[in-house]
């Protein structure tokens, strides 16, 4: 198939060129004449992007306490509609489980259902001293990284000794560590105080997890990572200072990377005062508006490596069940809205260019998690994961037109510019003109290559 | 009384001058003729120092688990023999106690027994949210500082939220916070591993508390102190990197101060291989020899603010009772040996001058803990706390000639140069030519002034 | 024309792909089938590079004192044999001349003779206060940058006021300033001393221009550039510390770039002791061997932006005429040897990869000097400037086989790996299998775009 | 003589104490009873300061172009009235002169006339390569430092090579180098531009020497000093950034010290708009008001080591002779007004305390220039150079009551608080209650000790 007349976007710039897909791969780029009988797509007026690679997704999430209602078909369908052709999700090693078991069970869930490709990080919750060698197997199994938490006792929480110990081994074995950074003691104290004061409505959610909880944990985790000589990736940075700390560590030579999410760039804590605080229950919570501005500025300076959605598709019912932030699951659906939001509020407002969007949402996630150059760029030989994005049409975001089980979107009623016209996964069209054309099971597990320091550094540049 | 012909030492330099004591104060300095009938001491050949101010002392220590056998007479008598005329010790606020109770009980212990002056820090173990205002009382009560621990669950341990919360209030109220820095999780993990391996003999003590435990905690505590805008004092730094971190914080404008102890300057972990590992059980433990050198170098650069002894007079019986580091009380006696050791291995080896010794062991502790210029210097109007030190004689340190209950000294058999010839506390001779001449009860509680940022900065210079 | 089976190299990586040239441009990249009748080149076993862009070349140089014997045919022919398809040379504004005159005269020299493309920096020697606005014209005329010297009185020397004044205007007008950094007073003093001592043989050349002369000037010029808010490019860094200073400036946010040359990476001052000191007379001179190592290390860290040759084709006769460094023209021929030398001693010794070579010798020069993406990369739409490099054959470098007028090469007898198999300039083959096939006059002036801070920053990454 | 009831001020603090003078020295400090027949001065209500040590004075200045009308009696009498008991002035080595000659001739001028003590820096203007060893003699001769200029061609100007060469030797030989920092080329260009525009009235003076001229020169000189491993002292810093650069150098470990002057703390460029621009012709010129504030702030942070007057007593006639800044001698009289001005606008406005004033104007100059502890402090054994300052009375500064030949003061009509009540030089009263009681010739040359890095560092603290 030949895609003609589009504007191809890579992290390095844009060019006007045709692009040929043969089988599952990009075959050629340039001025190309159709072969006899070759189907031709006219991409005139459209941006042709590499399919987005979302580094932080929770489809069919089971935390042990809460469970989202979606499944891998629903989740990856939403991804497809959002131009995300690779989701990097998580397998959870529950207490007592081996990594093999964790991975196998997660692969089984996804298999036959996924409509876009997927890779997996491993949430490590139980790897006592002496067992660190198990991490080596994860590289062989193609895990994209391991994920640790500084909070959420007792199921996810890793103490400093565990962080240090696991990062030491992970670094040595070619695995990057993703860390959810919030200081557990500070969160607990703030939460207990609100409980004591009877202030547990959803409106108080933000107060239960103050910015310093994130910032302190980032500061500490970066230090432990330096000590461990391990690459580290700080998920969902919600404050400017967290990003600054990551940047300073990188300046000192550490392999340290900051992720943020559309919700931290676009929303702020005033949302808790509005009629739907339940739409905004997530960890870390939304922050003062100054943080939004600070994050955009740091993104502009190149200090943020990636944007991920931290997508969690909890049903509205779950969000409103108790009215207390103590018992409301955290996490927002976001896979389907990231691209038009970043186009509208990033590119059109001059905060980034198209190459930046591709770098943050495709190239860098692929580079950091062992998927590049198979995923995340447009070049001959890469998987033909493509998005044709028409930047002109206007749309109003609304839950009823999105493909979540959630029943809500935090961006309800927002006016955005541009529309995904076509999405292709390994040469197969999965969305076209608003119609789903994918096949459950087409989506495949993409084993990650071992972490490459050199490639990762190129993501920082 | 007139002290003639001595070489007076202050942090600023040395001068040949006479010094007159009238009542409890220094009355004059210079070329002074005796009044008729005035007693005259010929200090020819001697250094005349301000009495040392030891910022970190545990006389009659009760940890809730262990108790030293000394009392305030024994402890302060050892101080007097060592030229220490002011000990800054601790009152412990046990769970459920008020500060008033803690202070009163400690003052009662000391009253009538002490032979040198004393000030008190408050070990805070129980100050729940909402009660921080209590700290204000400590200033009025003359507490020198508050002390917090990042380890020793459950009795002393303060989590990060508590550290942040208490430092915020302490800083605002004019109190400096002393912190014992060792990461609890790292110490626990290392200890558990040794237990699991059956490696709990005294020789293994050092391995149970690795350097990174100290370094990480210092890094974190400095960060929390910056966030809290609070002055912070890191006790017993045993690693070069801990001192570097404190120095870097000070360079960034923080009021951050590093203390080390003679034992970290003079001993190293090879001691655990010797015949008496029990002599060296303390927290943090002795370190690799490179750390000793690193500490001396940083001391030379002016990055260490004070030297304290962390004196704990456990009897040898307690040290050898179980043979396991898990159940052996930590802490060394040191009040009586600090001065000759620092003279011999500091001054005579060219690592510091007399003014440095006075700065580190007298002037700076006094400045940081609200006792200056009453204590810690030689000037008219200051308390007549004096040490006449004869730098010539040689001595062999040995437990039997020291005034501890311990029954041992970690410096057994070490040859030192110089001897305390006379010690005076507020004009009263307490030690003279090796003979104790003090009076129980002469030692008095010295209420500290509120912390002065300006004076503290002058200690960093 | 279709180039098949090669390994395409860009700054971003390597891919196995075909590349189609149509007219003067790259038309397509990927798996490409030949059109009927389309000529096909089998590049199997070869690296296909974008033609090198040498940012620092002096063809047909007239310094006012010395003149090289080459002309634009000879110079660009050597470039072609070396895989350099764009030379950035200099027009000199002599005293009293306008920029238009300077440029016109230089373009006339080159026109009809050049066989590869060329861009021009303007050496500014006479722009008195009040005339700075003239710099604006240079942008319109397509000058790549302006060049200033901190030494060479009286013809080139610019004092600090002039540096500051011209950089202020240049920065505002979209011109980057290249500076030759050597402190004039330090060079003069060292030279005078050697003269006084009668030590003026060629062997003494290095002593006449000590490293601190370069380092001081770099330190000062970076400061003036910061004050002027102007982008600055330090030519021919010969010391590690010069590169460090540039890097530190960049870290502080300056647009500051370091160039080095193959001679500083490969040769050192021991050459002056050998039989041919005349081969190594250049400014700055060769340095102690430790600097070579230091430069490679900084190149590896990414602190060096570009490699240029500083090519000057003086005839051996000129080099040996007087035997005194005072009266021997400085400068080495290098256009033809850069590529095989960097391949052999850079890539094959593991100091860089192919993408690094392309970044340093093609992409970055193009980005910094307004030629990107027309020059310096392989992508559809770019000029079809190509080098097919066969990495296997071994050769001995020797003057008689090179195309200089010099009659010598500083690398005489060096064994290198790899050979340029084919070179193409805008779709036209100019060198093939060691045979020159170009046409005088085919080489064209490429007007530079205005300096782009954003593009320049991407060169630092 | 016994001075009773005063408040003694040192750099370390203030104490209420008596002070006994015996012969030329301070004999004792404290509670002192008069000996029979001993004269007693009641200093009740007064501050008792060590006599000020002005590190930067030009009495009887002959620049080769201009000459002040004062002599050593007039100059040191003004000093005495201002509480300055030691002036550090300059001997100029004119071209062709030896240091011995320069020093002898200056000592002859001062001998028999001076009423306060004096030390001398050597202005080095002619020390060609190979003669640097002469600097060693200066140490033996008691020179306080050497002075170099980056401007004032041709008589004083030292180029970068000379700066580097002389600092290298000076540093090795135990001499500190004072540098007047203004970039000659920048000053020349600005001046030439003003000349070309016919803008040479006194009002334009400030524009002829822009701040960047000072700042660049400081940046460069600090770098050269680092390279030379030499202590360096930047005279008359007039901009905040100059001080910042010195501070940063000190933070990197250099022995670098910043001096400022009362005129830069108290006056600004608006003075040139007023009726008497001639009063303010000096180099560097007065600056924008923001610099004044910046200097006070840095003084407060401890980044300024000393305050000197740069006293030059040109007669008003010389200041108004031509009306052009090109031909008007630069320099202000200031010895007599420094103390009341700093008291009024420094201490009473909360910008410094009395100990700071003593540190900046007495202790630190003495420490940096080899005069401490003989000069610059109050301690037994030091010279009895004393100032009794009564802080209460108010006065209006006016030329007619000052003891200059100038006929003007830049502070005409300013209201100040406090008055010098008594000044003593080596035990001899020279000023008492506004009456001069000194004797020409009592003032003596004080040979400086060699520069002590350790003592100098204590000046930075």
C-alpha cells in the first residue's frame, strides 16, 4: 500500500514524502510511484505519524482492591481510536508468584483480544534478598522494565532497602526501573489528619497527597538509583520540581527520565471544586495551576522524556460509590484523547511542534523500553504502525462518543482540533474515518530488547 | 585569681597573655599584675583553652532497653578530667510524657551530682500532629536543640512525615534539630540478612549498618530540612560523603552542620577483627580506613562544624554479655580522652592547629547551641571555664587510670602527648594535676539561648 | 539512479535500505525496485553516508602575508576524493572592503572551478562602531557565519570591545560567530621570549603558543558571547579544557559549540621532534599527548559538536623556506584524509560509531550553519550528496597519491582502513573507484539559512 | 592609660570591658582597676574600635599625568580624623626604576610627615620576562602586595601575559596581587565613541566606562589568577556581578577577595546629572542605583572582604579645569568620612553590625596584607591603635570642616550620626574631641608579613 502526499513526522523533523507499506513493515519513503495494482491512500493535508507508543497503561487493572471493568479488547480499541498502536502495560507479580506466572497470566488475558500491539513492564512486589537473580529472566522474557512503588502499603510498597537492592540488580541486568514516587509516610500522615478531621470527601483528595510527597520521593529515588548505578524512570511527574530533580540527575550523568501525563499538563486542582470531583481521583492528584505551567515549560526545555496516559478505565459507578477519597479507585481513562489534546493544547498553542509530540509519545517511549526502531519512528524496516491525522476538523470531546467503559471523560465538553483519519498496526488498518476495522487478536506481544544506555541517552537529547 | 604566662587559645588565634578570673567570670586578659593577695597560677609552657563544650553526650543513658551504669557525678567527673567543662546531654521525652516532665526528671538526676555545667537537647519521640506548638516551650525552657532519629524502631524512630513536620515547627520557633541519620530499612535488611546467615557475632557489627544507610539518610534529612526551612545538625558523621552532603547543603544556603567524633577520626573497621570487638560496638559503626582519611581532609577544609564524643559509658559486662551485635548496647566512653587524642593525632600530626581544636570542640558547639559567648571562648565576661593543657608530657591511655565505669577504653595502650594540668568551671578548680577537686552539685544547668542563624553561620566560616 | 543494498547511515542510526536519486535530490529510501532503465548501483558491503560537510576550510587562502598555491578546482577535487561534498570556506573582508565586495570576489574565484558545493563564512576585519548594521546584509547574502580572531595583529585581530560589539549584533541578526581563540598577548610574549633566546626553529613552534593562550581566550570569548546573547562556535579546539569550557557554557544555557580537527585527535607535539617539523606548523600547534586522549574522551561524551579540517594547502616549499616558525605559514592539508582517518582511528578503535561520524562531520555542521536538511543527512528531499564507503580495503596514505599541491601529508605512511568508492554531489558522480569524474563548475554556492537556535540545540544533544 | 566602660568591638563581637594601653601596645582587656597614677579615659557610651586599616589609599599621588596637592601630613591627618590609623598606600615603580628605588623614594616622602602608620603596595609597571625574581625582594622589603592594572595605557596597563606571568611569581613568593579591573578595549571604544560624538562633558563620564568593562576584566583576572595559583584582590568593585564572580572563585577554592568603597555603596550615577558632576569623576565611575543595592546585599552575605576608600585628594581646581572627563583626574577624597558614613548608612540602617564594620575596615585588611594581629584588632599585644566613637551626636558633613586640600566632599550636606571622640596610634593620642594632637613623623612604616593563605581564608569566613 502506498500512502501519498502526506507530511511525515519523525522526532527529527517533517518531510513531504510518500510511504510504502509492504506486509507488516514500512518498505520505502520518498517520491514513490504506485506499483501496478497497489492500493493508494491519499494523505494530502494529513500528518503521517508513527503510531504512538504509550509507556504507561493499565488495561484490565486488578490492584487487589479494585478492578477496572474493561478488558484487552476494550482497552486496545480505545488505544486504536486514539492513535496509540503500542501500549506498554503491566504484569503484576503478586506475592508468592513467579515472574513467569505473572507474565503468562497477563499474556493469556491479552491474547486473542488485543487489537494493537503491547509490551509489558513487571510490577515486582515480592523478591526477597537472595532472589534478585530472577530479574535476569525478565530480560529474556522481553519485559520492558520493572515497576516499583514508594507507597501503597502493603501490596505494592517497596522500602528503601528494597528499592536499592532491586535497582542494583536491575541495572546490572539491563532493565530500567519505573518508580511511582510518593513518600508513603507523608501521604499517610496527611490522610490520617484528614480522616481525623472528617475531611474525606472527594473534594479533599488533593490535600491527602501534597506535592512534597512526590518531590521528596523523587529526590530519594534518584539518589538510590545513582547509588545502584541503575537507569530510572519516574512515572507521572505532576510537579515542576520533580522534573527539575530528574533533569539535574541527568546532568550529573545519571540515566534518569521523567514522564508526565496529559492530565497534569491540562488539568489542575480547581477541578476538585467543580461538580465532578470523582472524574479527577488519581494518584498523584491534580496540582495547583502553577505546576501545569511549570510542566509545559520544562517540556519545552526538553527535560521531560515521555508522555504517558496512566490510563485506568474505572467505571463511573466505581468512582461515585462511596464519596470518600479513601475508598475511591484512582486513575483516569486517557488513551483515546491524548493525541487530539496534545495537538490542540500543545502544538496549536505553540508549546511544542509535531516532531516533539512524536518524540515524547512514540520515539522516546520506544527507545527507553527496548522497542526502537521497530516501534516509534518512520523508517524503512520499522513496523508499519501509522496514524494519519487530519489537523483541521473540530470536535467536542464527550464520553458517549469515546470507547471506554468509564462512562465519563475528564475532558467532557472540551473542543479539540484534528481527528485521527486512519490508524494502521503492522500494515493492517484498525481504525478508519471513525470506524473500527481491527481484529481482536491482531495485536501482538512485543518483547523488549534489553535496555540500551546509548539509545536512552539519545532520548534525553 | 591570675593565670600568668600561658598561651591563650581562641578560635581566632593564640596570644601570650595573662588571664584574671574574678568570681565565676573571666575578668581581664593581657599583661596583668596581681592584686595584693591575689592567687597566681603560673601557666608557663601551657596552653590555656576555654573549657571544651561537648555537644553530644549521653550520661546515665536509659534507652528503654539498655542503661549505662554511670551517673551524673561519674560522667561529669570524666568530663572534668578530659577538659570538658560543659556537656550537652539529652532529656528523653518518652511516649506519653510532656517535655516539662522529661526535662524536670533529667534535671533532677543531674542536680546535686554534676561537677561541670550541662545543657540539654530534647529527644522528641511523641509529638503527634497538632501538638507541634509544644516545641515553643522548649525554647523557653532553655533546650539546646531537639534530637530525632531516622532509625531505632519503635522507640526513637521518626518517619519522614514526622521529621518534616517537627523540623518545620522547630525552625520557626528557634530550635535546631539534631538528627541521627541511618536509613532504617537498609539497616534492617542488612541485619536480617546477617541473622538469616547466622552471622551475628560482634565481628559482623559493621556489616549490619553499611555506609549507604548513613549517606542516604543524610541526603534525605538535608532535603527535608531545606523544605522545612530549618537548621539541621547531623550528629556523628562517620563517612566523608555525609560531610560532603552537609557542605553542599550549606553552600546552597542551608543552615546545615556536620558533627563527627574522635572515634571516626581515629579508628576503623579493622578493629572488629581484633581481640576486642566489643569495645567498638556503636552506631554508626567504624568504617573502612579510607573514611578516616576523608574525614580528616574535610575537617581540614572547614566542612565539619564540631567534634563531639557521643559518650556512652556502658560497662564492659554489658558489652560482652551476649556476643551478638543484635543484643549489645552501642556507644563508647570518650569524654576523658578527646582532648589528648586530638592534640596528639590532630595538632601534632599537622591536621589542625590549636585554634581549630578550640573552634571545633568549644566555640562552635557553644555558638550552635545557644551557649556563646558565655561558654566556648576566652574573653572578659565569659564564664571562667578554663583548661590548662601542658603539651609536653607523654602518657599511655589505659582503662584503669580513666574515670569511667566502663572498665575499658577503645584507645587502650595508645601513647598520647600532653596532659590536662588544671580545669576550672566558673572560677572553681575541679581538676588539678590529676587530682579531682570538684564538688558534686557545682555543675549547673545552662539554659540555651534561642538558635541564632547569624551566630550559626559564623560557625561555618 | 538506485543505490541498492547499502547500509545507510544517519546521525540517528543505520538501516539497510535502498536509496533512489532523482535529479539532484534523494527521492526515496527503502525497499525499492528499479524502474525500467534505471541505473542501479550495488552498494553491498558499503556504508552509504550523506556527503560530509566540512565547516572549516581554507581553499586558495590569501592571508595578506601568505598564499596557498591551490585553487578552487584543486581544493574541491581533494574534498571530493575525501567524501566531502560541501566545504564551508571563508570570504575575507579586507580593510576598506564591503561585505558585498568580499563575497563577490570570493564567489568569482570559486565559480566555474568548484566541483563540490560550498558555503562561506565572512571573516570580518573592519566594521567600526556604527556600521554593525552591515551584518544584517550577510544573512540576506547567505553567509554561514562570521569569523573573528583574538590574535594575528594587525590584520585579523579583534579586541574585546570589537568581539563584544560584533557578537551583539550578529546574535541579534541571526548569525553565528566563529572565533579563533588564542590570547594574543600570551602568544606574543612567548614568541618574543623565543626570539630573544634565538629559539625560532620549527621545532620550537609549539612553545610559542602555549595551551593557556587557547584556554584563556575560550574562557573570555564565551563570557563575551554570553554577555552579547550570541551563539558562538569555537574553531579548532586543541585542548580538553577548551572543550570543557564550551560544554559548561552550554550547560548554563549558552549556544556554544566546540569544533576540533583530525590533527588534534591524531597527532601530538612529539611530531616537532621528528624529521619533518614543517609538516606540523599550524595554529594552534600540536599539543601534549594527554590532550589527544582528553579530546577523544570529550568527543565520546558528546561535548564536541563538529569536526572540521581547517584545510590549508601550502606547498612544501613554503613550509621549508625559512626554517623559522616566525615566517612559516601555518595550516595543514586535510580534506582528503579526514574520512579514512576517522574511520580507522575513531570507529574501528571504538571511540565512535558511524552515526557519530555522520553527526560530527555532516549533520551538525549543516545544522549549525544553515544548510540542514538540504545538506548533512539522508532523507527524501535532501540533496543527493552521497558517499559510498567500503570499510574493508587497507591503504597507506602517501602524498603522491593525494590530490593536494602541498607535496606532503602529515599522515605520510599511515595505514588506514576503508576507501571512498563513490561520491555524488547533487546526483552527479564526482569520484568513482579512485577516478575523478567531476566537472569544474558543477559545485555551487549554497546560501545558508539564518541561524536557528532550535536546530543548533539539536546539534548539542 | 586605662580606657574604661567602653564597648569594645572586634570582628567577633562586642564586649563591655576596660582596655589598658602600655607604651605602644594594648596591655590588657577586661575589668581593670587603674594603677596608681594611671590616666583614665572614661569611654562610657562609646564604641572602642581597633583603628581602621584602609587597604587602598593614594596620598600625594603622582600618576605621571596628574598630581594631588596633598602631602603625607595632610593625607594622614585626614586619616586620623577619620579613625584610620593605618593607611595602605602605594609606591609606584616607574619605568626603568627598581623596586628599591621606588620604595625608598616613597618612604622618604612619608617619613617625618605621616601622623598615622602606613604600609605600601608596589605598583609594578616594568618587570620584563626574566626579571620576575625581583618580586622576591618585595617580600623582604615588607610590601603589602603588588598592584596591577588592566587599563590605563601606556603607563600602568598590564596585558594578559604580564598579569599571568607576574601573578605566577607573586603567588609563589608570598605576595598578593591587587588588580584594578576594567577592560581597556571596552573603555577605549566607549571613550572614542563619546569623543566622536562630542560627548565629553563630565556628565558623560559614566558612559565612558560601562559595567561590562569591569565585569569582563574581573572574570578574566580571576581566571588568570587561578591559572597562576595566586591570591588575588579585586580593588574597588563597583558592580554586584564583579563581587559574585569573586565569590564564585572563592567557592571553587581560589584565594580571591573583593574590595568595595563607600562611594559605590552610597552614591550612584544620578550624581552626574546634578550640579557638581566634577565631584564624582573616578574610575570605575558611579553606577546605576541597582548596583548600590546589590553591593549592600553581597556585603551582607559576607561576599565582600574589605572596604577601602581609594582616597585621592585632588583639588577642586583640578576637577573643574577642563570640563571634559577626558582630561579630569579621577578619584575622590574619602579617608575622613568613611567611618561616620558606614555607621550612619550601614549600621543604623541595619545593613551591618559593628563587628562587620570592624571586620571589613580593619581586621580583614590587616589579615590580607600581612599586618594582623599587630593591626586590625583589639587584643593584648596588638598595637594600641584605637578609635573611641560616640554614636550619638549628629553632624552635617561639609568640605570646610574636613581636612582635605580638595575643597569639596562628595557627601556635602549629608547628615551623619556619630563622631570620632578620640584616636590613638600606637598609644599616642592623635585626635581628641575634634582637635588634632598628633605629631608629624609619629606615623611609621609597617612592613607587612608575607601573605598567609590560612589567615586570608579566615577573612573570607
